[in-house]
């Protein structure tokens, strides 16, 4: 029976069909599973990167909010204390004018302030005396038992300045005595929790001079941090909602946990602690490994139940990315069987159809032996057409006998299944395209021959090549890379990958040439595409536009250069001031010794003092540039300052220069030094006059502008977003060359003749602008030059700043140790102090000063220390003196003053400062106050 022709045909056809169908089924299943899992892995990482980038943006917003809230609350403190000071001044004025008795006026003021509250009744005020060391509390709004209590000697509770073991109110008094007021950080219990652990607190204090009262108010740092934590909780809540909308198949999901093992986002375990969950041992061990290596992007495979109530364990895969600032682990997970289920379903159908196909083959083989070639030929013709033109080229013919028609139907269903699989692959390709277009860098893919096969949106925007036009072209026909310095053609990155089979990067930033007429500064990396069998299939070129980044780096380098020049200028001014101090002191001493009627020699002494004063003005400009000079801080009407400056200019400028003034700034108050602000205007105006040798127009104008966060972040100066006053000084002179305009703020650099100035005017302007937290910009053409200054608007009311002109000489008695490495200063200061009635001991450095103090500590009443000395500087010497005698009285003298150093040394116990060169009356006044 089995040897018949029909049986051999039947067995042969059935065997061939069965083997072919099983081979196709097996390879199709494996390839489909691998493709789907690879696509899902790429989608998972892309989704993780996108979510992490969003979280990073939210985190930056939180950090900005924390800093902004702190500054806003500090300004609120300063404003509220200012209101109380203004109220006290009003009461004091009524007392001075005789409207109310002093005792009644003080009682009214204290009663009113004691009941003042703000910020939902959590903000309050206190007042204590500024006298040292026997100060007392005047009122405390929330702790009435402190009212009238002596504050010296201070209990340990008051020694709570952060970082210092120092009395709180003693520290406040020193701030007010030196600067009139300021901020400080310390620890203090909340009014509702008097006996609890103290909290970190920020306060602002200010001195009310008429009654020698220190007025203060504060806020708790924890209140700000609570708002920040609330924002973080809001982010987690939003992520819960967002993650719940993201699904991988039916049961795949996103979740998130932190380094403390708290599960923050999860469809089943949100709000639980990782250690409290009854996870399988395999899953627990894998998560432990991830927590040990948080910085590595990783994935884990484990078994876990699905979030549908079924506790059966399934194979699962999770991709994890770590966000370090918040200690968060963001995860995308899916169940493997869910991903491959469509493939398994498809292959099962294919297997079923294969079995049917085998059955049909048996029937066909039987019929073939009975002359059924015609229907079979039609099927063969259809199959050949599909093979040459594709599966959509024709349909399977249903003809012939019942059996051949059934075979046609089986083949039609099989090809429909194949079409369905192709549609799945097309959908996956579409998802890949969406992912590529979401990448911010330009991405270009090429085949092995270097022809472009795909471009994302960023690449189209950067190169101005349409993807349809670019695909099929060689990469070097579409774009080229040039050396940034020589503009010579660089090697084709794709050719290097094809030659060596390794990833390569641009050796430095380079220029991109493309149909885009604007050349852009870019960096690139080119990576090979490797097949599973380790064969090179093509390349992926990623291009990053760094044009704006390069501009910002150039501006940063210029700012760093100006800071370095500031350090050099400060050092020169310091040494020069030391010499001037000796000359001026010697001249004043000589003037004091000359007879009143000796006008001949007095004339020469006055000439020396006058010359020294001009030299001191020169060093003052250097100090202004280096931001180490003297500066007042008060509300100033900038329009008034400019008007006063114009009054001076109209008397001194060339008559052929016309001054036009347009003061349109309505919010015209800034916080600063009126003298420095006026000098800024004068220096800029004089600079403009020198560029208009034949006369011209000088325009000075003001207006209010808003600077946003992006502008401030990209500025070379340190700016905060908000309202600013723009001061514009414009001339129609000769202009400044492009080569010179980048150097005009450097000390001693001048575009004019050597006889026209010292080259320090614009340097002083630059330093003053930075000291006032502003920025200065310069632009110039052959038609003239424009300077723009941006200064932050102050919310305080401008007042009249008065400077003391008293030059009375005050005599005294006592013993003073003078420590200075400059011989001339030691000599003249020693003679000046002796002439004032003091006994003087001299030392030429810190070590000798310590030795002299040890020998005479019982008789020395005051020490005058130079700040900068070899071997041991003044600050180190002061610390050694404090170790010898904690109550030692010390004055520090220096050629320049640094605001940060002054604050630190005040905290350490320095009682006063003398800035060189100082006059004899300044020395006598400060010494008499401290002895």
C-alpha cells in the first residue's frame, strides 16, 4: 500500500509541507518575540529618560522656589522692622516738638509695638537696649517675662548664634553699632513651644539711634522648608496620576521608590515601606542589589504577582533609573508573557493553520494523483506573484474542487496572519519615530554605504534638509564639518566608523555647514549599528548645537578676567595706601608742630596733604573697581543724583557739548552710596566728552525695565529677576573700536591720549556697578557710544544721607600698642598718639606684637593692628591676642575694606576699623571712643 505512487506523493508532500510550516512557525515566533522585546526595552528607557528629565525640571523649580522664598521673607523682615523704626521716629518727633511727654510717648510706642503682628499673627517684634555690656530687654511680644530683664551676663540659652558660641543680643548690638543693622541666624523656640528644641531662625535687627534701642523681628527656616516639602508631595501626587495613565500592555506599569525604601508611586503598594512588603525572596534580593549601586542605570528580572488579585508569580522585567538629588528610583516594568502574548497567539494560529495545511496537502496529493494539476497551478501562480511583488500583489484563488478551494482558503488566512504581523511591526516603527523626534539633539542614521536613511526633527531644523530630500544621499553631500579655528574640512565621521568599527567623537567644537546659511558651532558623536551576529549595519550620528553655550562661556571668561584684575588692583591700592598713610600722618604731625604764623612751611605742608588727597582719590578708584572701597548703603533717588551731577557737568564740560536729560524712571529709588552713584555719572560723562573733541550731544536718560529669569541667568553679572532702573549715557563722538571695547573697564586702559586721564574712571564705574548688584553694558559704532547701567529698584523711600564733617582732635590718656610692618606708619602713628597724650609701644610684625603685649598686658589699653603683614597677619595676631586676653580691645587698620571680612572679624570681637590713609582726627576720635 505504501509503495504506491499515490502514497509516496501523499507522504512526500505532507512531509515537505509539515517541515516547511514548522520551520516558518519556529523562526517567526523567535524573531517576533525578540523584535517586540527590543522595541519595548527602547520604549522603556526613552520613557524613563523623559520622566527623569521632567522630574529634574521640577527639582530645579523647587530649588529656585526655596532660594526665592528665603530672600522674599528676609526682605519682608527688613520692611517690617523698617515700619517699626519709622513709627518710633514719628513718636520721637512728637516728643521733641513738645506734643507729648517723653515717658508717655515711650509707653505709647512700646504698647503699640508689643501688639503688632503680621504673617497670620506669627510675626512679632522685640526691643532691647544697644548698650554694652550691661544691656537689658525693653519688650518681647511673645515672652513678657523677659520685659526689663538684664541681658548680661547672658544665660547659655542666649548663646545660640549658628556656628558661634556667642551671646545673641551682644552680637546684635555689634551689628547695629558697626552697620546700623543686619541679618543673623540662630536658634530659638517657637512662641507656642517655649520648652521645645530650638529651631533655626533668621532675624533682622536695626538700631533706633535716638533711644539707643535695637528693634528686631525673625522667621523660622522650617516654615520655608515645609512649603518646599509640600511642593515635593504635590509632585509625587502628580506622578501617581501620570504613572496611572501609562500602561505596558494590560498589566505593565510605572512605579517609584526612594533610598529609604518608601514606595511613593505604585498601583498596589503606594505609601508602603519596601521592608514591610511580603515580596518573593528573588525580587527582594534583586532590589537590594539596585540599592547598593544607585548611580547605574540598570534593569532587574524577577517573579511577582500581577496587580489583579491573582497571587500567581510571573516572570517580570523592570528598568530602573536613579535621580540622585531626591534619592528617587523611577521604574518601568512589564510582564514578559503579556508582551509576547500577541506573538504566541499569532504563532498558535499559524500552527493550527499549518496542521490544516498538512491536511490539505494530503488531500492535494491524493487529488494530484487523479489529475488535479489545473487548480494547483493557479495556486502556484498566485504564490509566485506574491513572491515577486509582495503579499498585497494578489489574492489566493479559490477554485477547483472542494479540497483545492479549502486549500486556497487556508493559504489566504495564513497570509492574512502575516499581514497582521507586518502591521504590528509598522506600529512599532511608528513608535520609534516618535521617540526619535522627542530627542533634542539632531540624530541622523546611515546605512553601511554612508547613505542617509532617517533624520529626526531636530536634525531637519539644524541642517535645513528635508528628510525626503536627504534620504538616499551620502552624508558628506548633505552636511560637512569644519575646524573651528582654521575652517579646514574635517574627516567624515561615518567613514571613520566604517573604517574602524568603533564610536568616534568630534575632537573639539566644530562648525556645521549645511543648506542652513548660518554656521552653527556643534559637537558630534558617531556610533556604529551592530546586528545580533556582530555585523556592521550602519551608523547613528548625534549632533549637539553648542553655539549659545560657547557664547556664555566667552562671557564667563571675560567676567573671570575682570575679577582677576580687581584682585590685582586691590593689592596695588593696598600698598599705595600704606605709603600715603605714612606721608599724610607725618604731614599732619608736622602741621601740628609748626607755629601758627609760619605760613611759609604751612603752605608746603598743605601742598603735601593736597597731593596725598588726590593720590588717595586715585586709589579709591582702584578700590572701587576691586569692590574693596568704602560704601554707604541707603535709599537714593537716582534721578536726583543725576540732576546734581548734571549741575556739576554744566559748569565743567566743554561749552560745545550739549547735555540732554530725560529722567523717565517713575520708580527711581535704589539702595547704594550717593557719592559713588554720582561719580559713576560724572566719569561716564567725562569719558563721553573726550570722544567729542569738536562738540556734540550728551544724552543721559532713565527708565524702568523688567529683567526676567532667562536674561539674568545669561548675564555675565550676578542679577536677580525683577524691576530695574536703566541709566543710559549716550554720545555722538568718535566711538570705540571693537578691539578696545572689551578692555575699556580694565584699570589703566584708555583709548584717549595719556594726558587725558589715569585710565581708572571706567574701572571705578565697573566696580561701583557690581557693588550695587547691577550690570553695565557698552556698545559703540562710528556714530557714537552708549553705556547702559541696570540697577535694582529699591522699595524703600529715598532720604537725605548726611556725612559727618567734624574734624576735631580729641586728646586722651592710656597705653596703646601699634603693630605695623611699615616703618613710616609706625613712626608717624606713634608720634601722633604721643602728641595726643597716649603712651605708645611699637612692634613691626605680629610675632613681635604678641611679645610686646605679653610683657605689658596689664598696662596696654588698646591695640592697633595692621591687616596685611608678613609672617603673621593682623587677623592671626588678633586671634592669638584673644587667647591671651579674651577682653582685649583691638582696632584693625588696612588699605582696603572687605565687607565679608569686616563682618567675620566683628563676630570675632574686633571693635573698630581704620581705612588707610586715615586722618589724625579720625584716629583720635576712634581711639577716644574705645579707651
